C-alpha cells in the first residue's frame, strides 16, 4: 500500500467516524415517545467495523515502517562492513 492510498483510507475512516458520531448524537436527542429513525445497534456495529478497519490500517502502516527501518539498518551494516573491509 502506498502512502497516498493509506492517507485516503485514513481520511475516509475519519470522515465515517464523524458522520456516525453525528448520527448517534441525533438519535440521542430524540424525544421520549418518538420513533427512532435508525437503530442505535446498527450504528454501533458500523462504528465497530470502521474502528476495526482503522486499526488494521494502522497495524499495516506500522508493519511497513518497521520493515523499512529494519531494511535501512541492514543496508547501513552492509555499507559499514564494506567500508571497514576496504580500509
């Protein structure tokens, strides 16, 4: 996954979080006796799904960064060994 893709996915998740938050607050403000427009349970399930997707995105990003850092360390060690050998 490229950085641009990850940023777009992150923005989408955050946008969906905000929309769900607004919808949950709207349900909470309904007067007693009025019918609910949406099911709070359905909204909470959607929120859990988005939170899971967001957590997976973060985990993938951390894994990718960790892999990149390990690769840089290995390349540095190889370069350092070659420098020491050539002296």
